[in-house]
C-alpha cells in the first residue's frame, strides 16, 4: 500500500449461511434452512444476497409467476441493521 492510499473500511457481518440470489431457488433454500433451524432448535443466521433493489425485481414481473404471495411471505425488511442493502429478513 502506498502512503497516498488510505485503507478501505468495509462493513461486515458474521452469518452461518449466505445464499446468492433471491430467485425462487434462493428463497426456497433460505426458507427451508430456517424451517429446519426452528425444527432442530438451532440459532442459524441465513442471509440472501440480491443485486436488485427488491426481492424478485428481476424475475417477478407477473408474466412468469404472481409475486403477491411471495412478497407477503417475506415478513420484514432488514432496513434497520443494513439500510443501504435493502435486504429482507426471513
């Protein structure tokens, strides 16, 4: 590192599982992991990363599947902890 280059400070968080993509497979995997976590009384943290501004923005146009039920099943946005991500907590 040169003297003129300042180190970059990055935000991080520790999780047990990271799922890339909030498409049908990613959301199904996250939901199933959380179900199994509850069933086996584990405190498992699962994060779903999505490049779109909201879950399903790239695939849920209404032409492929009706997005209402999926959006209703995602309980709460995680804006309090990570406002810049726009992520969702399942």
